[in-house]
C-alpha cells in the first residue's frame, strides 16, 4: 500500500469515526430530551390530577360549608367536624401526589 492510499484510508476512517461520534452524541442528547419531555408530561398530569382532586373534594366542601354558614348557624363542633374533613381531603390529595 502506498503512502497516499494509506493517508486517504486514515483520513476516511478518521472522518467515519468522527461522524459516528457525532451521531452517537446526538442520539444520546435526543434520548435525554425525550426522557425530560416524558418527565415533564408526567409532572403536568400529576398537577392536573391534584388540582382536580382538590377542586372536586376540599374546595367543594369549603363552598358547601360557606353556604351553610350563611344560611344556618352551625355549632363550633359541627364547624370543626367539617373543617377536619376538608383538611383530611387535602391531605389525601397530597399523599396521592407524593406516591406518584
């Protein structure tokens, strides 16, 4: 093999190695981005679930409690019972979020 062929081969293999390295780097970057996008989507879904859970539970109970207080007079014991129930609803919703 003459020197020109040898140099050409080395340049070709070096270029192919460089291209393979760049492609590998880009594929790794693409996979990391996809993973981050999936994590972001999962977090967004959890936030929406938590918002719905709190809205459909605790906020509805608080709205009911406010209406009841405006219409009827509740005893302190009844009020505490309702507030404890709302508190437990919020705690349950937050524990659902932490388990995911």
